[in-house]
C-alpha cells in the first residue's frame, strides 16, 4: 500500500500525469482494384467463404459480414453466430499465416534409478 493511501499519513498523492491518447483505426484488408485508384476489400459483404483455420473451424462455411479489426473479417455462420476471423484463415485470401513464435526447446530426459 502506498503511504499516500493511508488516512492520516499526511502524505499527498503524487500528481497524476496528463495522458494523451490517440487512436487510429487499423486498415481493412484491401487489394488494389483493377482501376488502379480505388481500393476494394479482399472479401465482399455477402460473399460465401470457407475457413481453413483455426483448427476447430476449418472447413466451416459462412457469409462475410464485413471487415473487422486487425486484418480480419466478420463471418456469419449458418447458425447465426458471428466471429471475427483473421484473413489468413479464410480460403482464397492468399495471405500466409504469421510465423509462429519460437518456443524454447524443452528437453526431458529420464534415467533409471540406480540399482
């Protein structure tokens, strides 16, 4: 517990820093259109797609609702559920999945007890 939080300590709380927060919307997944100047979404709302991942959803089909945050699209499944699916998990995106973080190599060795 910081001392300034104790009643009767006589210590003033530190001055709160002035925070400035700036938010920018991530860019939607786009590919250049044939016209050259305009950009068009990789998948169009209403388009039927098949998922290649994540593993529990691979092979499932749904309808594109629209772009979502962080290079993803909102997909509505036939059940009515809507999930934001990263574009590399949508068949036909042409986008490779991100490289997996290198996990430290775990080695386990077992030795028989001494006789």
